[in-house]
C-alpha cells in the first residue's frame, strides 16, 4: 500500500505507507509552528525524507479564534527523497474551528481530520463566522474524522502541576504532537530531551509539557486497542551515506555566509533591517560572533546596505539582507557598489508583492528587480537558491564571485525556502575550496601615487585596496571614473568604455560558472521544463512522475540568472517546447526570450502558495498533447 | 579608536592631492579644506589610517582633495557608510563631510542614528543654508522667507538648527565654527578628532553664488566681535570688542540675557561660566542668534561615553573568548543529527 498525495490517493486503512502529508493548524497562539518543527525533528531522526511548509499569518497575535489568525505547518515525509511539502494533506490536525474552516478545502475525499472538540463551541464558531457546528451538520461526511477533546485531555494530563487553565492549555500542542508521534511510530525521546533543554529553568512548564506529550501518545495506544485508531509506518529514505540534520533555508544561508568568511579568512559584516521573511538570517548570524562575524541592525534598509558597502570598502565582506520592499530601497547603494567596484552580497528573501504585498507568503516576483532594478547600465550577478540546503552553497558562491569580480552579487531566495526544512547532508567544511582575497599590499612612501583602477586582465576585476594600508591612499566614488587613472572623468569616450567594461566583467562570469546541466531527463527531446529558485521541488517531482508515465520531458533548473551559463541557449534549442513555471507573471521567461528569442510557454502562479506537483504535471500533459496535435 | 603611529613628519602638502579643486572661486570650502590639510599633520595622524567619507553636494567633493583614503558616496548616506567602515576597522580615523541638505534633509535619519549610537566619527556639517550643487534651492536650514528657484515667493517652512538636532539626537560632542575662523577652526578639528565617539561640528560656510552673506550679521569683520561668542569650558561667557559683554541667567528663569560688565552693577562674577558637560546649557546656547544675542561658537558640548563600535567589539571579543576557536564541522553537527550508512 502506498499513499502519494500528488497522485491523489488517500492514506490507507493501515500499515506501511510510502509518504504522508500532515498539516497542523490552529490559532496563532496554539504553538503550531513549534509543534510542526518538533514533529519534523522526530521525522528526520526516523530517517525519512521530508519537506516542510510553515504557513503562518502576518499578524503576530491575531484575535483568538479568528480565521485570519490561523497558523499552519505542513510536512510531507516518506521513504524516499521528498521534493515538496505535498499538494494535499492526508491528515489535518485542527486545533480549533477556524483552523478547520480555513484548511478543510485543501483535503481530498477520505482524508483524516483530527479535531479538538473542546474548542468546538458557540463562542468560537462566532469568531470564525461559522453558522453551524461542522462536526454535526454533515459537512465532513466525506472525510474520516477523529473527534477528540484535546483541550480537556491536556488539562487532565497537566492537572498535577497546578497551572491555571490558560497555562495548562498551552501544552495542547504537545498533546497533539504525542498523538501524532504515536500514529507514525516516531520516537518521543528527542522531543523530551529538547523540552528538558528549552525549559531547563522552568521545571513546572517542562514537566507539564512532557506529561501532555506522553498523554497524547498514551491516548493513541489505548485507542488502538479499542480499534478506534490506526497506526502507520513510514520507512527510511535511501539517502546518500553521511551525517544528516534538518536545515531551513535561513539557517543554511546564514551558515553558508559564515563558511564563506572562514574560507576567505576575512571578517563578515552583516548589516540588515528587520523585515519578514528575511529577519531570521540576522538573528542567526548575530549568534555566530566566533566566526568573525559582526552584525549590525541598521536604522533602515538604506543604512543597512550602505554600512555593508562601507565595511567592504574597509576590507571586510559586507553583506546585507532584506525582502522585496527593502531591496527596492537599497537600489541606489547597489549602483554605488557597481560603480566603485566593491564586493557586496545582497540577499533577497522574496515575498508576495508589489509594495507590502503578502509579507508571509512566497513569490518569485523580484527577478526583474534583481536583474534590472537600478538606474543606469548597472549589471550585477544574480544567483537563485532552489532548496533549503542549497542556500549554503549559493551563499559561498555569491561571496566567491563578489570578491573575485569586485562586484555586488544578489542571492534570490524566498520566504518558502527560508522557512521550510529538509534533511541535509552536512558538507565537510575542510573539503570546500578556499576563497582567495587579493587585498593589495602596502607600498613604501615615495612611490608613485596609487592607482585604484588597475584591473585583472582576465576577470576585469579592479584592485581591492584596504584603508589602513600604507601607500594605497586613494579616492573612489559614484561619479564616473577614468578607466586609466580612477580619477573623476566626464569624458564621453571614457564613459562608453567604462560602461562596456562593467558589462563585460559581469558577462565574463559565465566562463567561470559550471555549464547548465539537465537536472532530470534527457539532454534533448520534446519538452523541457525550466525553472529557478524554489519551484525546484514541484518541478523535479512532476517531471519524475511524467517520465515514469513514459513522457519525453526533462527538467532544467537555473542557479545562475545573471549571467546565464554559456551553454544555456544551445541546450534549450535542443528541445521542441519549453515550459517555464514561475511564481510570478512571467519574469524568467522574459529574460530567456530576451537572450535567446525563445518560443517558450509560461506557467504562472501568484497565490502566495508554492506550486502543487499536480499543477505542473497537468501543464506537462497539456503541452505534450498540444504538441501531439500539431 | 584613534590609535596612530606617526612614522614621519608630514606637512600640508602631504595631505593635498594632485586634483584641481573645483569649487567656485571665493567659496568658503577652500578655507575649510586648507585648514584640514594644515591641521591633520599637526595632530600627528597618518594618511593611511585617515578616511574621508562624503555624500552628495558641494561639500562632498572634499575627499578628492585629501591625500588620504576617501569615499565619495551617495546623497545623505555618508554616516551609514562611515558606520560600516568603523565596524569593519575601528582603528581607522573616519571623517564625514556633509552639507545641510545632505545631512539634514535626505540623510537626516542616518545622521540622527550615527549620533545616538555614538559611532566614533568626526562629522563636519558645512552649513550654507542653501542647495548649491543643484543651483540654489532653499534647504532645511534656510531662514523662512528665503527666495529661491523652488520658493520664488519665499520659503514658508521652519528651518532646523543643526546643533540642536545633534543634541536632540544624543550627540556627545557638539561644536560650531565659521569657514573664515582660521584661528579657532584647527582647535575644533583637533578636539573633534580627540573626542571618543561621534563628534558633530557645524561650520557656517558662505556660498558665494547662491546665498552670499547669509551669515554676515555675525561674520562680517566690523560686527563679528560683538556678534560672536567663543565658548571656552570653565570660562565666563564673555564677548564683544571690549570683552565687556556677557551672558547671564535672567533671575528666576531659564532664559539668558546679554549684560555689560561694569554697568548696572554687573561684574564678571555674574556672568555664566561655560560648562561643556551641561546638556541644558548646550541647548540654551545653541538657541541664541543675532541680533538679540551673539552666535555661540566653539565646543559647546562635550560629555564623552564609550563609542558604539568599541562596545560592539567588546561584546564580540568576550563571546569569542568564551567560545574559543570555532570548528565549522562541529558547529554544523550541533543539535539533532543522524547518520545514514
């Protein structure tokens, strides 16, 4: 027996399953994200493949019980590599009526719903604008519904600790976690260990949480005996040998930046202004001072990028991080970095736009902004991350390119990747290539005035002369500079030349990056699906399924958006049709057309939710049948 | 931190670049530049440890003429970029050169935060009460009624007082000088440099093309002595050609009045003594202006405290000491891991 939600099957009645999608949902105050994260840990330790999707509201503490205050966490796990957090949940755990109302539409017929009946009272129906009790009105008839008074059972479980009602109910998430650990046969020990650490200073809360966890677990055991509940086993995935942990995109990106600083033996100065969903990177790096990292919470986005650039000017690796609206504010300073040819890394954790848009929802709509979003001819390398673990390597690569080519580099990641977790095989730091840092050496006094415009003939990179170094005193700025001397120059021919040099320098990076490979499938054929960024998961899975159905389709996934790998045009020309799924209204496709005059087909989604695998499979089927008809 | 290792005796020439100075003939900026080029060697600083950072505007060209490190950045952002320079290398001597539009209009936020954080920067605000480089529009320090291309019938909005802005932002060193004051400007620069933390210096600077003579009511030779007061810590606030005028607290109020020593029984003992550590006095002195009061120049406020980048590094060092030399692989393997074989 197997379940596979992208092919639309439900959880079997019992036994071994190949993969499962669980969605935990409740009020913002119910601790859903914590519940999801701990379930993820237990899943990872069980050796399953997994992918998660924390889906929380923008409001910090929305009014209790409302639909807009519903927080959710989805995890898909299975006995193989898992590419996405799943199209449809097989199991929905709803800790209040609002959570049921908001999420029930995601479920297929026959899915399992676990509800906390203790919250299904008139007062909560009113808050969620529910007319009739959904547990009674027959609206859930097509689902399996497990009605459990989790609230009451939690209160009973923690009674001996003498907590007030409100505090006692805070352990509800752990009760639900206990039940789910039982249902999927996951070990409780690591969760208990974690509770011991987290609440080391508050024994009462710690013990109450452990009691709730155990009670939920025991409830499963007892119910199984009476035949009310079934238990499932999801096997371990066959992953490459090595040491694994779960990692979120924000973690991997932060650690990658730190690793890059270590590989370059150069301090990192990370300057940022708080913004959703980019802030976790600032929080993580602020705790990593031992890796030669200074973090700076600036007064605004502009100050953040400017301070990072100032740090780069002074010889450190300046990094700034934000999301779309903040990146817009940083545009002018990025231009200064391009003009003065200083290294700088800009991390853009994309979210729904324009303007404030959808702060906690994901989108890939800043590609134009990254590639084109500055005044003047201002080319800049742009790299995209495809999965949480990938963020580590992209961060290292961005720093390498920034230093080697003396240029700002933008990393496009997004809210989904930033928050999502996946199992990650730990890289061996000692096996990573060091990053060369060509700071110019001091010169004796009396030497010729230092010329800051000298370039490496191969990379066209300008020299990096660090203040504090004797004999290298020089002036740089945003005014056009003479190609020969670095002094201010308004000479028309010089501006033409400098503009071309800036273009050629960035274009030349194409020679320094790996050629584009086909991620899955053949090197030529009827259809290529080309994507970038976090659409990797759904495209990868959809193409695997389509190929297993016998279709001639390949998956190409871009890491380098600017410049493109040298062979990309030639590779794409080997396919009859090109499908470009993007979480925007067609931005990559515009750039591809611009470069290669391609006849490609766009598949756009801007709902704030990642692509479903089924949506991409449907588009693949559609393209192939159109082609057959032609 | 202003640690210097003067290896050689330098002169004004050593701090001058070969670049042609491009300010308008007669611009007050020339005098300020010369004073800086003359004063830096006297301070014994080294060229390689000195960095001038500027934004946009006439004043912002300053770094091109200083034979030190220099970064001509973007409009209003010099304090933010300079903060990054100090975070990367606290040992550098960083000067920020800015104007009234650059510092108080487009860059007001950055100036405010550099001051309240107390980043060890020497910030020189060339105040000419006009936008020069964009050809003469009124600025945030222009007097109400200033006629300019953008305010042909006179500006109607209230100006900012730069020193009071600095004090309000938490600056711990606030001084004022005039472009022509070659006698006391070197001392102001020297003291601003010696001060740990953010130093704020307002320089009244004449724009000969768009706002000529805007400060003449206290800078013109015939009136200067009676319209300027050079505040010196611990000394009575005395001014005037005859050195017989002084500032006194009006009894029963927090307001000042100008009195003449020797008249109506006023003696030197009645004159307020300048206390540069008093923020209240600084607020009062910076409010004064002609014609009813003298313009107060000199170091008006100085009350040092630990600087931002110094505290950042103190914290950084203590964490590093506690954690020891890190091992990246061990760091990655912290927490819950599992082995696939």
